[in-house]
C-alpha cells in the first residue's frame, strides 16, 4: 500500500472513531437539562456544558486552526473562553467562573460542536499529516477523559442538590445475589521488568492500540522485588468493618497529611455514604441511580475513597497498596482483548489468570462505561485477577513523576500531563465510567491524594518472599 | 359600609395588587434563559430562579398554609427547599447551594407560581381575616424586594460572565445631552421632629400607603440640629475627581474598616467600572445595557458604591453623609404623589422644594423600576431636592438599630427585619430598580457597609448654623 | 494668678499625674517575665512589651518631637517600629509581627521609657504651650487605655498557655458570702437631655476632670423616651440559667450576625468558661488568679461576653440593652466623686440613687483597677444603681458614630477615634481593670460586636410608660 | 571481649556522644536572649526554647521512662506539653500555641535539660539493653535534626523582626575572591545498583556510622539508566540569570502547583532576597550575619529555594533534577571520611572524584555546621563532585515514599518518619547548618515542595547516552 493510501485509510479510520467518540459525549448528556448542565458543585468539577464546549475547543485549537486550511473559527471569543489550563495559549477565565457561563447558551455550544464536527469530517476526507493524525488521536482520548469527568461531575452536582435526584431512574433496585469471593492472592516473581508504553514514532496512530499519553513513555527497565496482588478489589463490606472498628478515628492508621484532612473535613465514611437508620448496615450510598441501601451494595467494590482512606484501610488490614509498577507488571501479563466494531466504542475483555493458558478459563468482561452499570459490580468466582479494568480506579503507592527520559509533547500540548507532576498519586485500571477504548495496562491516571469525587477504590498488595 | 363589605373590598383590591406584582416579577425575567436564571455569581446574590420560587414559598408558607382551608402544598420538599433564613421554620439549604438547584427545573418553579397564584386568587374571592390581609401585603412588599434583587443579582451574574452580555440590548447609546446642575444646598431648621411610620393597627392594609415594615415603627420624636442637604446626588463626574486625586489610596480619607477592605479588595473605582483606554475619561461602566463609556454617563449619579467609598468621598470633599433622620425629616416635607391605576405599579412623583407651595413648581417623576431606565439618570435643573426617590439608594451615616419601643412581628416573621440589626448601615430613597409602589419616605433599607452590588450612591449633607 | 504662673502650675500638676500614670504601667508588669511580655495570643491583643514601648512612642511622637526643643529621639527606628495605626505618620509593621519583636529587648524598652520620662520631666519644668498640655493629657489617657489592654492581653496570653498560669497567685479562694440583691429597676422620665462632654476649649486640661476624648463631643440635645435601668449587672448565676435553658442553641434569640458567629466559633459559654465536672455548677472560670469554680463566682457579674451574647441574653429574659444615651443620662445624675491625692490614681465613688439626696445613702466605691480585685465583684444591697463604674464594661444598644457636629482632632491624632466609626458597638462605665482616673459618665468605649476578650458584660433596660 | 564489657563500652561511648550533642544545642543558643527564644515566626517553625525542651522530652519519654529504673519525671505536665506530633502518646498542644509558652520560663527548660542529662549520665554508667542504646542513638540524631531547625527557625525569626538583626555579628563582610568553577558534568553508567542503608540488626549502634533512620532501609536493588551529575551546585549568579530573564513570570517553566504557589505568594526571588538599589546586582540577601550584598555572594550556592523554583530553574536551563537514587548511587562511590575525636562532633571529608584513586586528589572538607560558616560557600576548582555534603540540601526529583519492604519502628516511634510519606519531596546531602556527624550518603530529608525556609538549593542532572 502506498504511503498516501495508507494515510487516507488512517483518515477514514480516524473519522469513524471521531464520530463514535463525539456521539458518546452527547449520549451521556441525554438525561440532563440545560440547567443541570450549568451546575458546578465543587472546585474540582466543571459544568457539563463546559465539558462539551472545551472538548470541541481542543479540536478547533490544536487541529483545525493548524491543519484545516481556511477553517473559520466558530466564535472569536471561544478561543480563550474555553481554554482550560494552557498558559501558553494566553489568558483564560478562572475555573470557578465556569458556573457563570449561562451565555453562550447550550444551544450555541451544541452548534459549536456541530460546526467543529463538520470541519473535522471535511478534514478527514483527505490524507492527513502525521502530526494532525496524532493530535486527533490525542483529542479523542482527551474527549474520553472528559466523558469520565462528565459522569463524575454530574454525579456530584446531582448529589449536591438538596433533593438528590438520580442521574437515571433505576429500573429495579433489588439486592444483587452475587457474593464476592474471599480475598485471595496471586504471586509475582518480580525482577527486572519493562514498564511503560512502547511508542512507535513512525506510526501515525491508526488504531486505539497505537496511542498512549506522553507520561506513559519511555518504556524503561524497573527492578521489582517479589510481590503479591489481591485477586479482587476491596468491597463495601470489607470497608464497613474498618469504619465499624473506628478506623476513621485512629490517627496511627493514617498518614499525617491524611489525618489532618480527615479532621478538617470530618470524614467518617467514603464520599456519597450517608447514615441511614432504615438499613441494616446503617448506611445508604448515593449512586447514579439515586440513594441505595448499603445492604444491597455490600459486595460491590468500595469507591469514592481518597488515597488517604485507601492507604489507612490497607494499613489497618495489615497489607499495603501496590506500586504502579507492580500493578502494570502483573496486568501486562493478562491477555487484554478489545472488541471493536469499526473502531467504535465496544467491550474490553481480559484473561484473569496470568498463570493459566489463555484458553483455560473464560475471559472477563470489564465493567467500563459501555456496560451502562455506572457503578462498580461484584467480582466473580473465577480464578485469577478480577476487576482489573473498570469498576474503580485503583490507588497505588506511587507518586506521579516522569519516567526516566520523559519528554513532554512540544508546544502548548506539553502542558497536558507534565506540569502536574507534583503532589499527585497514580491510579490504575479505569472505572465504571471510563470508556472501553480509553484504558490500557500502561495508563497512568493521577489525582491529589485527598480526591474523592472520582470512582476510586483499592486493591491490596503485599511483599512476597523470594 | 359594613365590616364584611369593607373586607371584601380589601380582598378584591389586594387581588389586583397581587396580580400586578406577581406579573412584574415574571416580566423582569423575560430577557433571561433558564440557564441565566441558574447563575449565582457572589455570596450576596441568589439565582433568579430561586427568587421566583422563594417569593411563592412566602405566600404558601405564611398565607396559604395558615389561612386557605384545604390548601394543598405544591410539593412537600419546597417548604424547606425555598426557605431563605427563617430558622423558626426549621432547617434550610445553605445559601451557596442555591446554584445547584438545577432541579426542580424552571418549568416546575413556574408551575409552582401558577399553583400559588390560583390558590391566592381563590382565597381573595372571599372576605379575609385582618392578619391574612396584613401578611399578603407583607408578601407583596417582600416580592418587590426580590424584584430589586433579581435586577441586581442578574446584573452581577451577567457582568461576571466573561463575555459580559447585556441584560437588555440598548436601542441607542448616544450621549445624554443633559448636564447635571451645580451642587446646591437646602437648609433645614431641625428641632424636635417625628420619625417613622404612623401605623394604624386597625387598618388591614387596604392600600399601598397603609403599609410599612416593622422596622419603620414606632413613630417617635427625635431631636435634630440644623442641617443642609445637597440638592442632587453625587455624579460620576464628581466622583471621577476623587479617583483622579488618588482618593482610593489616601488612608486618611477612609474609615479604618473601609481602608482594610479597600486594600484587601484592591478597590480603585466603584463596582462595574473598568479601565478603558478608548474613552476620554479612561473608564467604561457596565450597565444593564452592557458596557458604556463613562464619557456618556458622567452626569448620572455614581452608583455601586460601598458605604466606605461614599463616606470617604464625603470626607474628601469636606462634607458628610446625612443621618437617616435628617433625610426622612427633609423628605417627609415633599409632596409625595403616587399615580396608581387599580393599585397597579405606576409612577411616583414629588414636589422637590419643601419651601415652595406645592403648585409653584412642577412635580418630579422618580426614576424607579417602571421607567425602564434600569440606570440612574441626571438631575434636572429645577429648584429643590432632586433625585430623592429612585436613581440610587443613598447611604446615610446611621447604623441600623431598632427605633425606641421597636417590636418585631410575632412568630417566624419576626425574623424578617429585626435579626439584622448589627453592623449594617441605613440607605434611603430607593433606586432605579425599586418598584414605584414599594418606596416611601420612612422606608429603611440596610446593608453591610462593604456592599457594592446594589444601586447605591450618595447625597452630601452638612451642619448648618442655627 | 498670672497666665504664666497658671501654666507653670499646670505643668507641675501634669508632671505629678504623668509620673503616677507611668509608674502604674510598670507596676502592672511586675508579676511578668520578659518572656511573658513577648506573647501575642490573638489578633486583637499585643505583647505587653509592645504596649510599654508604644505608650512611650506616643509621648515622643506627639509631645517631645514637637514641643521639646533639642529632644534627641531614643532610637531612629522606634518612630515607625512602635507606631500602631497612624497612617499619616508613614508605614508601620503589621500588627501580627509584634510577636517577633524579641529585639529590641525588654531592657531597651525600659531604657526607652526612662529616656522619655526624663525628657518629659525636663519639659514639665517650664511653662507649657496649651497644645502641649492637651497632648500630654491625651497621652496619659492613652497610656491608661493601654494599661487596661495590658491586663486584658496578658490574661488572654496566660490563659492560652496550656498550663494556664495565673497572673497573680490568689491569697485565698474561699467563696464570697455576698449574695447579689434581686434585680430591681429605676425609672427615668426621659425627654430632651444633653449628651456628651462639655469642653472648655480655653482650659489647657489642668485636671483629670477637664479631659474628654473628641468622640465624647460636642455636647448636644437628644430626645429620650421614658425608660428603666436595672439596679445591678447581670450575674453569672443569671447567665447560667440562659446557658442551661439552651440559650446558645436557639437561633431565635440571636441577631443573624451573632448566630453566624456563634456557630462558626462554637460558642457555648462566655470566654474563659470551661466545663468542669468537679464543680456543682459544672463550670470553672479562668480569672487573673487562675481557674476558680463558678460556684464561688455565681454572684459576680458575668463578663467576657460579646455584644451578641449580651443581646441574646436580654432578649431571652424579655428585656433589652440600654442605649448609650439612656445610660449616660441616668449616670450623669449620680454624684461622681474622685478621691485624688496630688492627682495620683485614686478611688472613685458615686451616689447610687439619683432620686435621693446625696447624703441620704452612703456612696459606693467603684471596683476599678486600683482596688486590686482584677475581677468583677458582687453588687451590694444598697438602693440605687449599683456597679455603674468599674466591674465590667456594659454593652449598649448603640452603634458607634460621631455626635452631631463631631470633628476629629487635627493631624495624625485625628486617627485616634474617628476612623473606627463603623461596625462597632458602644460600651459604657469601665471595668475592674480600668484606672479610676480614666473613667467618667460621658466616656465612650467601642468594640466590634463579636469581641469577648475585654471585661464586658451587661445591664438590662426596658421601656417605661409615660 | 565479653558481652557485658562490650555493652559497657557502648554505654561509655554513647555518653560521650550524648554530652557532645547536648552541648552543641546549647552552644547554638549562646547568641540568643530568652525573648529571642520565644519567637515563632511561621507555621513551619517553632520557638528555640521549645526545641530545647522537646529534645529533652524525647529522651525522657522514649529512654528514661522506659529504661531508667526509678526515674522521676521533671514535671508531670511536660509529658504532653512538649510532645510534637506523636498521636500514640495522647493529646498535645496545637503547634501554633508554642509561641504562648512563656511559661515554663527558659530557666525551667534549662533545668529540665540538666535533670534529663543527669539521669542519662547515670543510666549510661551501666550496661544497656540494646533497645535502649538504639533509642539513645535515635534521640541524638533527633536532637541534631532540631539543631538544624534551631538554626533555620531563628534565622527566620530574626529576619521577620522589622529590624532584621543578625544571629551573629560578622567580623568582616568583604567579598570572597573565590570564583566558582564552570559547571561540568560527571558520567555514571547506571545499571542495577543497591540503594539504602545496610542495617546490622545485631549492632546496638555503637558508632555514628552504624545508625540510619528507618526510612533509609531496607537496602534494595534499583535499576538506573546512565546519567550525569553536575560537578557543583547552582550558584546565586546562575540563578540571577533566571530571575533576570523573567523566569518567575513564565508559566511554561513551572509545575502547575508551583505556578499557583508562585502567584499566590508573589514570588520573585528566593526567600531572604530583597531588592536593594545600592548594590550592582540589585539585590541583598539576609544571612545569619545580617543582610549582605548579592555582589559578595554571587559565587555561593543559591539557597532557600522551594522544590518548585529548583525544578523551574532546571527546566529553564535545559536540564533536570537528579533522582534520589542517582544522587545516592554517585555519592556512595566517594570516600566519605569522618574525623571524630571521642565521638564528638567533628569534620567530614570526602574524595570528590569517584573515578580517581582516593589518594590522587585531596579530600574535600564539607561545609557543615561545625565550620561555623552558617552559609553555603563557593565550590573549589578541584576535579570531581564538589559540595556534595553540606552547603545546601539538594532537591531531588523523587517523591518521598517507603522503600520496598519498608517497616516503621514499632510503637510511637513508628510515627517518626513513616506518616509523612505523601506530598513530600526528597532532599539529599545536608546543609551548612547540618551537624557533621548527622549526615551520610543514604540520608533522606523530605519537605513539602513549597518549603523555602531550609537551606535548600540544587544540583543539575541530565540523561546520558549508553
């Protein structure tokens, strides 16, 4: 195939992915009113409307303005209005002002999306420069990150509303009769291992599997001591024992910074838990389907934990959090499979037991955004590592720093990841609101250790003897 | 006329007023989208949607629940959801959460208003208990206060929007060719004078003129030394001289608390003023019609001043602010006339010169909400006290305390005014967004001395020799 | 007597007063170590060492630099270092930095005092200009104000120390066997009355009685409705009933700003009260002699109340606070007597019952600083107004504003009082740490309504029928 | 040698070290008055007096109370009063209250030290349990850490004083005529290397060299890519170029959290730098000897940098910070020598060039506390790695986490290091106020990335090709 033909194929393939991803964003908003999409209920969150605009801004700024000859920007003010944090591009509004963006109205934002989509479709009719292809691929991953934020931000917004309306009415709230299997361990021998994504710099990112963020590179050797990982995530039932045994009020279990936060915020349970005397457990939990009794969710993974809570729980139970390298080393041995149809968002499966041949046990389907659960679900009784992808982001013991030889992208896009490399902690594996085409074994998410509004939980680890 | 007939007449009259006032609230919202009505841009302000709900809540809570037999509340949660600050009625949401009220949606709020209006219309078909009539009259004044807040809050919300959209597009922005007359003085002899509203406790408040808030009573004697009042308000041109002569940076001109606020907030001009090199004066001012050059507004009264700025200006120019008693004493001598048609909002006029017979000079029409200016306008060259009602609230030198013998209303309504009697300063006279039927000579408005988001300005005063 | 002889007499008289006042400041510090005198335990307070320096700075700045020919300032840096808040004199260190003034050491501060005292003694050997005499009189009142602050600030500092050491060891802590008399009322007819100090501008302030602050002037007419004042202050026992009946947790009793403060600060009792299960009452109170059981102090006036607490108590008990005019009007009818020996600090007595001839009942000696009690004491059973001077500052219902025609002193001294005339409340009567020569019927003290570290309490008032 | 004899020797050796270390603390305080020792000028710092008490508390709590039969604590309140942050031992006063500790007076604190010293001398007359020996060794290292804090805290306290007195008068302030050599690089091949201190758990810590903190263990393999380290620290002259080229105002050079801090704190230079128009460079720097012109200090290492500033400088100059593993790997190849006399604080030397035989070039003497410089000094022109130990703590690129298999000490001492393992950054090498017997190649210091009051600077690193 000639070079041009190949690139045209890339363009067509990218267009299909582009349209699928953009559609998914709008689909997420279908239960919401324009008023819902105005709410900014915490300093971490943004209004949904802003997410819809900003993701379009990304394509306009980094692709269309540079690569689409004759492109007419939709509105002259949008260039600075919907900038998030790219200082290199000039001034931007303060984040807290996003709640004042009643204008432009949602209709204009949707028109903006249509305008950008049309220009992108036009651009993708023709062969692309490699750099344009790379930026489009980045823009799609960027939009998927904001899909996850749309889910987490609207959950917080609706919870903050004194009426606590659900994002979606639940068809049924009966108790799941699944019981999470007992916690078990899988051993890994460690040694010198390769960590990080192996970039092919000549690949213009034709497929989902060819993409990684700059912070996942370069691939490099790391030495690991022998270790074990828990077969499943920590459940609400596991975590309730920590609460009931006064875990939130015992300073010896907490990092100093965590204890200070705990006292200042008066934490006594994960975010979204509420005392409820009408339940057996004494708690209800706010979900995307409204409040549900903890009695019905006890076997599901605990989520909306800060790093400090995850770390305190691990200390209380006598274990620890895995490092991000241990996690990646273990997970890279599982046979990740993506079921994609025409590059459209689809399901992701993996082989839970690295010690077994791939065919020996059935593959597990990850509980990611496309399952529609919008909440973590219980582990199955299969052997091997359960709940690796999806369900909840897993806090690791690793701070967020650049890999040896790390280089940010050139120009303003260099601000995408690199400038956040201080005082953040790595999370791995994606959650129940992460798009299936967005996650992979080398993916590094990161948040401040006090963050709780993400679907974040934990998997235990321990040292193994050689 | 028999007692019943009289009360029925009251009911009919109240219904007409009720409908007029309620309509005016909706009219104010006509330029706004549901998204606009969600914005809460400062801790002082509330979303417009909330104002529409809360004013209906007031009638439901204090009138319909108590006096309308068989009344069905619109929604069980609204009773606490739209409580503003009445602790006696139980818990309420934190004020800052009002921006999260995407639900109930605007449609529900409007349906709530319709529901309450129907019940009120039904109630007002029949003779009323006096206490019900008094509460309805209070509810209408309450709604008018919130009309003013709708105007001031949406002005702040739209200004906060980085695009600074106008509330209304202005048909024309040409310079007014009116020149404010030179500042002159009118003398008042003082002595023992009666201050406050003379309540007729047997009057069930049949007319606008029969109503006053509890804090305007009881009428009581006050001794006043001889004094003078300026014939007009301080203009933007007057105030620009203070700015140009470094008034914002000279601590000797400021109260200590004002200086601290000035430094902390980095004040260099009134709220809504912005440096603009394209104007002669160097400033533009945001109005309800968007930004306008100060060049075009220099003869209009300066507004959006804090008490601290008003006080510093007065000191700089060698005069002082009037006390609220001086103001009321002077104004009560002007022949206030209301032009009402069936008790509907209408125009208010007064005779500017207390020394002249009422017929000698033409009456002045006050620049209140119904003029549609939505901004203060220049004084005319007529003799006497100009700009007394409307234009801007006039900061006085008086702290807000209860009059001798002051008694709050019984029950929860006692929280209406009395509990704010500390650290607040009195303002008099109404502004360009005050409804005409809402203002009177004895009316006492009050805000914290650092407040600037109201249409607030000043009139100078000085001592007179006996 | 010739003009010069008279002024020389003034100078000699002033020198005696000067030496007495300055000695009293040092006497107050005698129980303190240099380390104690470094502590600044709240943003309201200053280190004792700073007070000693600043009061000397006042004489150096306003008297010696202007009126003492050839005066050599003690240290060039002290001029700005010990400026408190006089913006007209240039920059000054931030107040919170005063705790860092380990240098100059206490020895230098004491040497500074000696240097200033010597220069003052020299100046006062000769006839004085009137303005110099007025400034010295002001400086002495200023120093007495700081004596009171030394007492209140060191009380707070020692209380803040985790060991809670007393200022003075108490010789005995037995229960006082005095019982406060029942609360009774005295009626006052009101009418037009003169309020404020009558200045004699030709008097160079030869005696304590000739002095008043600018904010006590001009004397002016005020109309008062008939009123009653309680014969004694509210006691700890009275106030305990308010606590026990949940007064701190009933929002309807509190001003809105007070309720916000109450919740933010988690108030459940006056400052310096501590739960103590070993006492009958359940409380202990920190005094200048250390913690004492409330059982022993129940008949003493409650103190260290904010205005908000005083106001809430008055509302709870069905009465109100007096206005400052009511207070002054009543008190000016009592026969105030000062026992001075060579103008030195001495005792102050007054006739408690304005309705009685002066000789009919024994005069009361006020519990001021010189009694050495350093804590309020119970009222006696005599008829008339008890505890008028001394014991505790009495919160009034009056905000702090300038009297009609008020003019601040010229120059930097104009900042002494005038610039604080916003958001402050008037207190009257002095406390148990106010010097006896410092207080008078027209004296206006003022603090922010949330202030509690002063010895502040309340006397009840009510309206009287004509 | 028998077991007992050996342990007795340990005891005698520990006593000599104990006395030397304790004497050094008092020596540091010799220029200070009791008032100086009261100042707490920032939330990071403590009063010097508190340090003297707390270090004694450490021996009393962890050694004497547990191992000295019949020990009588000096004062019952001191057990909680001088606890710093050991939650396991019960409540403690808030850190900010330490400035209120005028009582106990300095005399009592010194008596407390004498009391503890006598008990320790008595305890060390006899053979010791191993655990007691380990705790004493820990207590001595703890006291040395507080010696460094005494120096940094009093520097900040005296700088905060508006008069900026020096800690010590400088005998002479002439310009050093040393010129720092040009920046050069030394290559390291990397590979698998052992990191951390090799504990001998059977050694009861007889010598300085046998001690390490728990966070330096366990020794473990780490893989390193080839890298280079700069031969010397970054100088003030180097750093001035960054300032002059607007480095503080270019967001692209800063981590996001660093930029936010930079703007919030209005940073334009390192801590202790002040604009000074009388110098050529335009800056003066506050040192332990008072302000000195930057002209005289330009060749000295820049210090009092936050991690954010160090990182921004490195990015600006095109290099990076070393990881803590790179630093330790390089430094462990230098021939560290301690000159100790009877275990007393003495000098530390090392061989700068790892590639040379030890005898080829002269050893370098580290600029640590005992040199008396109290400020970093210029690098010499010798080959190899200069300024490795002493001068300034070197910020690394590594977050502070536990080494694989890390176990905190048992009991309350487990709070010593482990609970701070979040949001902190590692520094290596010691500073000019670190005691010589306290530092080693494996030593891990850690502070929040915004910290500037320590003597902290940087050494550049870069990747090397294989």
